[in-house]
C-alpha cells in the first residue's frame, strides 16, 4: 500500500533548506535534502564570518535537523548536472528549491577585472575555506597590498573590512583554514577605505556589526564630519527609523577623531562611488566620484572626483541569484517568480509540485532567522497543496547511485565533522575547516 507520508526533495542544505526540511518533517513528511557541496549548512558555513561565533552557532540547531529520522542528506549532488529538476519532480511529491543567491554583483566600471579587484563573494569563500574558492586569485590579489578599498556599506562590507583589519589573535580562534590565517597574519594592509555611494543614513549594515569596527584592538575608524551632514531625506530617515538613528550616532562618534596612531585604519567615505579602477598590471588607484542624494534617496554623481591609492578593491555590492535549468526565472530581480512560495510559470500560474524558499525566493536580504519564517510560509503552501493523499514517490537516491554520483550522507558528514574537529584540536581550536574538496570526500569516506 502506498505511504500517506509524502516524500519531498529540498534543494539546498543551507538555513532555508534545513528550516524547510524541519517544518516538513514535523508535519509528518519524509525529506531528502540535496546539496551541490559535500557538506551541509550553506552560507552558515561559507558566508557568516568565522569570527562571529554566536551567529555561526546556529549550525548546531541546523545539525539537529539532519539527525531527524525523517530527513536524509544527499550532499555532493548538483541539481541541473547530476540530476535535473524534472527528474526530481517525477521522483518526489514536491520539490522545494532553496539554493540561495551565491553569485556576486558587478560594478560595471572600467578596471573592474584588473588583478587585485575582487568580489566580496570571492574573498569570503576564500577565508571560509569554500572548496570552490579561487585560492590562487585571492592570494595573488592580497599579495603586497597595503591599502584596500571596500565598495558598499552593508553587513558583508563590514565583515570583509573587519577580517582585513582584525588582529590575528581574534582570527586565530576561528575555524579558518591555516593558510588563510597565515596569510592574514602576514598581511601588510594598513588602510581600508569603505565607500558608501549614498549617506550614512542609507547604509544597510546593522548597528551591532558596525559598532564592532570601532572595537578592534589597534584599529582606528575615521570619517570626515562633512560627509555626515544630512540632507532633508536623510534627516527624515533618522527621525523615523531607530536603527538608522543608532547607526548615524555610532558613525558620528568616529567623526574627526584623530586618536593615537593605530596599527591599522578604517576610513568611512559617504557620498562616494567608484567610477574607475586604475592600474597597469594590477589595481593601483580608485577614482571616486562625489554624489548627492535626491529627495527620493537616489545617488547622483556630481562630476567632482578624487583618487584613493589601493592595491586591493573588494566590491561588496550584494549577492545575485542564478537560474536553474527548467525553472522559471525573473532576470530583473534574479529570483524565482513565486506566490507564497509556489513557483509561477511565465503566465503566472503555479507550477505543480514546485516551490521555493530563502534568498532565491525573495532576494539576498535579511538575517539567518528571516529564513525560518520564510521557509515556514513556503511549507504551509506545500502542505496545503498536498493535503491528505497517498504517496508512492521513491526519491532519487537509486538513480544517483546508478549514475555513480558520490553522495555524502549524514554519516559522511559526521566523519567530515570529526576530521575538522581533530584538525582544529591540533592547534587548540574547536575546528579547522577542510577547504579542499578531495580532503572533504576523503574524510567522508574515512
Ligand atoms: P546589502 O545589505 O544589500 O548591501 C549592499 C551594499 O552595496 C549597499 O550599501 C548598496 O548601496 C551597495 N551597492 C549596491 N550596488 C552598488 C554600486 N553599483 N556601487 C556602489 N555601491 C553599491 O548586501 P550585503 O552586505 O551583501 O548583505 C546581504 C544580506 O546578508 C543582508 O541582508 C545582510 O544584512 C545579511 N548579512 C548579515 C550579517 C550579519 O547579521 N552579521 C552578515 C553578513 C550579511 P545602496 O543601498 O545605495 O544600493
């Protein structure tokens, strides 16, 4: 007899996928969680800054989902290559896509492709030990750099700025791979310029993260008081939004402060957008144009420019979702079009059995907890559509085995986890991330 518990595939083992799997299992369903990488946790492992221990500890909560008897991990499986979405739709009662928005956005300015110009996604992947990180490219970009420009004033820009300036004792206690720690400890970077194309009131960082920049040992934060004059639209924002008011207050505390000389300096620039990156073989300078903000809060160039010396430019201007073969995609917003998590076809009708949650549903915004609510809303749609019905779905594990795909199940993940803890223990740390795909797969088999 068919089983009344439905079998559902979740594509992506990051926070959204695991929150969705948890909610689906709690409702009595069986869930296969697939991930392209041989390890779970997505951006919790490869995005959240390693020195943010409390945010990263959400991984312990997510790990419990993988221990549920209703949930099966199928890691190391690339949907779109190893198996198609159509095959998943045939093999499962429902498919929930939660594969995130892991690509970078570009500035589209001359010089962006010079050596030394990186996307924050590249730098973050490198320092988190992502197996696909472009280690050679990032390390070449960092080599010999003394001054860096970080473009963007969101939380990722804060992470990158902190990691580039933090004292090595702070980073030493993290799970960053040893080669990353060694390179950052030897880094000659003394100045990091952070560019916001609008004013301090429009920055998207959160106050706690911003404040941390001023708490790093041996690091001074500086900002020109003239940059902090608020035009009417910004003054209104400060009045109406407590987070904005607190952010502006923190930044004002740094204005025109010339404290004792520090080991490193962070310079915040507002009303400043990069218009060109200059250099012969690699980045040498960044041309910055001053901007004004109109009544709608949009930035406009004034034509007045200045140059910053820099050998490293990190654009931290947001993440971008990408399309998956056979799934509708909104090229303008870089998300999968949906209504309450139900994927919509180009005519606006729901695609039966296909759902979406997380960044690929709503765009790269919010904190990790935002994905719990978001996943719950999608799961409510899945459950409403499936109702009480018999299921004879068989899943895709046998097909993957017949194709020789090296699937990492939860036991493999436990083995990787143990190997990383053992590696960390050698240097008195909780864990050290295995950064190499072959090492991850060896550990999984071990
Ligand atoms: P974000 O908050 O959207 O910030 C992007 C920044 O890039 C904005 O300052 C934006 O300015 C700027 N920008 C975009 N296009 C630009 C251009 N062409 N030229 C110059 N500047 C440009 O994105 P994010 O920092 O990548 O963070 C993604 C999400 O993850 C956010 O929700 C964030 O809060 C979250 N996150 C949270 C934490 C944490 O909680 N600790 C850590 C990391 C990330 P405009 O506003 O002018 O467009």
